[in-house]
């Protein structure tokens, strides 16, 4: 009888352990549940390339997100939008678009694609239909980069930042080695891209998030605040220079992840 009692206790304990393991397994499965977002498409701004997202990409992938960073030609708004549209076309849906700086103009237009369900603006322009980066800039006093004449033009009409502009206004928060890399890798930007208006604003119909760079010297922070309020975006302000994704990658990653998780509810 004593051995039978011990056997019953052992069976009961085994059942309890199995139940606990099952519950733990279910919790782990829930925690690792894949995001509804099929692809996060990252779009860089002017005077930059896809490497702008070097610090953010691995952080997003660690959260289980599928990430694509495009390479804009920066030759015209139409060409830049077409580049993003090609990325959207082959990306697993649905797509969350993320744009920095001038790329906010690009995702505002390209975001009208039905595969796109949300937009994240990172210290970016968010024009309405008929607006461009130039018309938005005209609403506020010139940003320091323009006031200090740190933008130059080559013989073909392409714009580039002077080295001092990157050191003092574009990426002042970064270590010197990262600043000099940005000087070496910045791409020429056709002047027309900043003056070309969008024809339809995706943020009018789709959920949006906005990260304001509190110490931005490329886009006036007051302009960023105006745009974020106008679009009724979920907004945070980071104590950062213009290139937040390089200066504050954890904060940028957190906003993108929270944006992606909002569609899982």
C-alpha cells in the first residue's frame, strides 16, 4: 500500500510538472509570435545611403522583424519613389515604411501602395499633397545648415554637404570616425528632389509615427513638431542631432517595433 501511495504521488507530481511545462511553452510561443508586419522597409535621406540604418537593422532583426534597406538614386523624386515601390512589390506584406529626412517625402508618396499599412517618420519631412521639402522649409526660419551656407552645388546641379556641415550640423553627436565615414560616403542629391511636390499623402489614410530630433540642425524641430501634429502621428522627441538612427539607434528601434506591434492587436 505504501508503494502504491508513492506511485500516486509521483504520477500527480509528473502531471503537475507537465502542466507547468505546457503553460511555459505556450507563454514562450506567445512571446515569440511573429509580427503581423511582413517587412519593414527602411529608406535613407539625402546625402546618405542605406548604411544609415546599419545600427538599426540588427536590432530590428533581433526582434524578429524582416528588414529591407533600399538604396535611393537621389536623382529625382519619381526615381526615388519608383525604387521604394520596387522594394514594396517584392516584399512579404504587409509593409511598414520608415523614412529619414528627405525620405519622408518619398514614403509619403510611395506609402499609397495598398501593401503599406503604416509609416514611421524619423526626423523627416511629411508633406501634404502639393507640398515639397522646399515649401515646408519656407514655413520656418532657415535651419542652421542652410543659414551657415554649408550646402554646396556641383556643375551638374547636385547638392552636397560641405565636410564642416556634416561635422557640425548633420551628425554632430557621432564620434569623429563615424562623421568622416559619412563625409566619404554621402551621395550627391539632385536639387530637384527637394523641390518636387507629392501628389498624394499616404499619412492621410494610414497610421503614422514620428520621431522629432530635438536638436536638429537640418530640419527645424518646430517644423517637425508641426508636421507630426498635423498628421496626428504617435510622436516622441529624442535629444539628438539629425541622424537619430545613428546617434540613438535604440530609441529609433523601439519606435519601429512599437509601430509594428500595434498591428498585432
